[in-house]
């Protein structure tokens, strides 16, 4: 179901559907018959992180689909967190979303976890039909192997989200924990905060996701060690690495060049200055190279 039929490329429509038995929310930008970009957010984030990217591409003739992952944003929380907060189930949801929207070929842009979901989809090892669907894969500070120390850092703040009396305090927290995103305007920080806030029963505010989603790391220790998926990807791959990233290490980028799409000459890597994990994808210096890569990959 939809909140209306708005054909404006700069205003998304909001949708919900039952996918793999769970209610999933997504935003749909642009026009229906345009080339499709799927923009998938990071671990503890929401679809609204992709607003600038979606506006950029919708204004240039693309349709952009921005989902809220299970347990994040406006999507349902999983009643079976140990089994469903996994890359395999996220790939199942992605396949179901493509079926729901009757999508053929898509260009995938994924930040952090969203990049890992794109990788396991592009391999076809979990969902065979997704391999042929993905025309190009952009990884925003994501790789087939992640630094364990950074994973532990992310688990620490994501698994025990703080609660504050005021939204202003929550925004200050976000500005600190997401400082590695690089430059955001005050208006973008405010939107990030307001689209990432839920109120608890005691009246305090906390980040808008299911804390149980970090069970992915305890119930599935090596869920993000996905070299077998990367090795069989046939689509072209662009990797944006935050120059100060503690999650994607330079030696892993070197290994990516030696294997899979890298060995076949289908990998491009761009280092993004002034960012750690992960670039916010909110400025032309980050968006223009992605657009050029996608246009070169074609439909």
C-alpha cells in the first residue's frame, strides 16, 4: 500500500508490504519506468540516510528504492532475531522486494551492512535470481572482510543504545558517534536525528531500531566474512573507502584487487578524504563518481 501517487522526482512515496512474512517499509523516488537504483542503509540506520543520494539520482532520470531493513526505521522488528537478523534473511527480503516491485536489472548502492547485503545478493549464493538482477554494485565503506576491532566498537554502541530526556541530547550523541560520516549540514544532522528517534514508554528518546539486531554478531560469528560471495560476483564493483575508516582496512582492499571482480578487472576503488566509517553520500564529490560508475555499467 502507498500513501499516494506522487510523480514528483524529488518527493518520495512511502510504501509497506509483507515480504517473506514481515512488514517492510521503503521509499520510492523518481519515476516508475526509469533505471533502478536500490540504496540500502547501514547497520543501525534507516532509509532516510539515502535522501541526498536519492534526490541526486531521481533528478537525473533514475528511480531509487530505499528500504528500511527488518528491525530498523519503519519496518517490523523480527520476532525471531537469532534467525532473521542475518545477511541470508536480508537477501531473502531483497529478493522479495524486487519481486514485489517487478524489478529486472538494478544498480545496488549499499552503505556498510547495505553493501554486505548487496554482495551476498550479487553472488547469487543465497538467492540465485538476485545474481542476474544486479547490474552494478557500489560498496560504501564495506568489504568482504571487516576489521574485528571496528566490529566490536559498533556492537558496543548499537547493542546498548542510550536513552535521553531530550531530542537535543540524542542529536548530540549522533553527532559524536557518527562524526566519521564527514561533513553534514546542521539541517542534515537534524533530519538524521528526527528520522532515527523513537520514544520509550518512560518518555525518553532512543535510536530507532531493534537492539536485538546485534544478535547477528553473536548468533552468526562470521556473517560478514563473505569472500566466497565476493569471489563469484560478475557485476562491476565500486568500493568507496573512507580514508580514515577503521572497518575497511587497506590490506583488505589489496586482497579485493587480487580476487573475484578485482582479478577480472571489474573493481574500482575510491578513497574518500575527510571520512571514516562511513561517507554520508551527501555531497557531489561522493555522488558524482557513483553516478559515473552506474552509467558506465548501463542497464
